C-alpha cells in the first residue's frame, strides 16, 4: 500500500496530482505546518529532512517530488512520463529545474530567514525572490506556447508539478493573467477530474475566483 504525506497548497501538490492521475490506490495524510507536524519524531523517521512530500512504498520512503513522480509513472502509469529517452530526459530536466531553481526563488519570498540571518536584508531578499520567481513563471509561459501540455501533446506528471507554481504566483498577487499560455493551460488542468479532486481536497487557491 502507498501512503502520501503532504501539506495542502505546498509543493507536495505535485506528487498528490501525479498519484491521483495514476489511478493507483493510495492512502494519504495531511501534515499541518502551523503545528509543525512535519517535524514530529514519527514523521522524521519517514523523512529526516522534515519536508513534504514523502511517499511510503513497500520498500520504504521516497522523498523529492521528481523521484516520487518518476516512480509513480514507472510503477503504475507509464503513460504519465514520455517513453522516448530524450523526451524523458527533458521531463526530468524540467522537474529538476522546478526543484532547484523555481521553488527556491519562491522560498526567498516566504522564508528569507533561510538565506540570511541579518533581518535588515530580508525585504530585499523577498523582492529579489519575487522578481526571479516571476521571471521563471514567464519562462514556463513560453514553454507552454503552442502546446496542450508542458511536454507536448501528452499530459504527464510534469504538468502537476508546473501547476504548483501557478498557484503560488496567484497567492502572492503576481499578474498571472498576463501569462496567457500558462493561464489557458491552468484552465485545462482544472478541467481534469483527478486534478480537481486533489485541489478540492487541498482547498486550493486555484479554485477561488
Ligand atoms: N525539493 C523538494 C522540496 C521539499 C520541500 O521543501 N517541501 C516544503 C514544502 S514546499 C516543506 O516541506 N517545508 C517544510 C519546512 O520547511 O519546514 C521536493 O520537491 O520534494
């Protein structure tokens, strides 16, 4: 049995969507950051880094969205990752960039204290993070030009990951409607029953007008 540990509205939504789209049976547990449930001794046994998502499989825990999504596709839903080796490498490349660049840029906005202990520079870090994050969103908008899904004609687990950042942009009041391709694609995402189920379960900002 699979078990996903997630927190509503954070990057674990990517894995949540991937699992729901895969059709695999899974159990899930929401952890509240407000009460630091991601740092309890029980959860630290699952992910010693105290982060979500974590997916517990028969052999133990898998952490990091990129790894979880590749695993879920490989094991339960091969149609959710490109088969062609070059396209598959590009899918992993995009998820790696989401994880190592786009996500940390956003973290500067919400958690500047993770990048500098000098509080006098926190506002500056937030402003730079916001600018860099919006530049990343513009790049995603460009990647979606003329495409149905982020990897082309076929929906993939990478789409669920890209949706996380649209929601975050909306949450911090960035001009998301200006990103025409990204916004049209977001509407296609919201029309998918599995995506909608996850967003409803997480009470996502993406469902608000
Ligand atoms: N690169 C990791 C990032 C994991 C991560 O940083 N998760 C955040 C939520 S977006 C978290 O659990 N934060 C809890 C904390 O920092 O205490 C992934 O993609 O899985």
